[in-house]
């Protein structure tokens, strides 16, 4: 967890690129995940957002200008964005050809992942911020999600679902809530990382939270 909780410096790579632009190009060019720059934190307060909403609940971790519809896999556009805004968080437009995600508060997420590991369930990448962890899953529709949740006797209220039309900050972004890192990093290589079906993740997470007695309060 040192990578996640520690404050990162924006080091230059050997090719002169920052960590952020290098990661953004990997997501867009190699993995074909549409991305765009997010809002940076307010210069007068790290926990405040640079957007006009003074009560923003996800400071520095959402798109604003450009809007979410501008997310792209175009290498030239991504390079131009982060050349001009080198500190901008990387925002993934979830759904479509990109992964979706299921997120929950960090502490119960750690318990849930430990329980999933004990069952031998295979997981793909897991994104972690100081407050929430997000398990990347295959794209799903809202209809599919609705049917899945309807069949459950209990679904923790703090679970969030990032599907078509949603977004998620990706590593190594720095947001108003702190740094974003990989709790489970993708395997090295140029191929887009494998991710599980949403059914398997929701079933396993709900079961793990129920079995461990974690109520997963909203954070």
C-alpha cells in the first residue's frame, strides 16, 4: 500500500515522458481504452476540486472540460492533452469497448478481496484510491445489472457501478482525494488486460461481505 498512500512525484521516464502521459498512451493506444484528462485539484486546497462545484464529492477525479463524450483512443489527441496538461488525472470512460467497474469503500474492499483470494477466484486489475477500490470487469448493460441486483436478497448500499456513460480515475493520477494506484496491477505486456464478468464479481463481493460481516458503510 506504500504506492497508494504515499505521495508520488511525477518522474520523467528515459524517453522524456512523464508517468501520466506514458500511462495515458498505454491505455489509449495499446489497450484501446478511451481516456480524457480530468479536473486537477484546486490550487488553494488539495482536497478541493478545480471545477466550479464548491461541494464536489470527487475532487479532481472527474471530467469537466472536455466532457466525458470527448474520451478517445486517438494517440495524437491524448499526447496533445497531457502535453498541455501534464498533471491532469487520467479518466477512463467506462463501458463500450472499455472495462466497466464495481467499486466499494477501501476497508471492506480489502476484506472482500482477501475472501475472494481464499476461494481461488481469478480477478483482473483493481484500482485503488485512499477511500475506494474498483474491480475492473467486462462491459455490461444497465439491464443486465438490474437483473443481477434484482435477484439478490441483499446488496450493500455502498457498492457503486461504473458502466456505460460512467467514468473512473486510473493510475497514476493524483486527485483531490489522494493518489490513485494499482492494488492489483495488470500483467506486463501490450495486450489489454483480462477482466472477469460482472456477475462473478458481484456474487463474490456480496457473499464475501455477508460472510465476513462487513456492512460496508458509505464513505
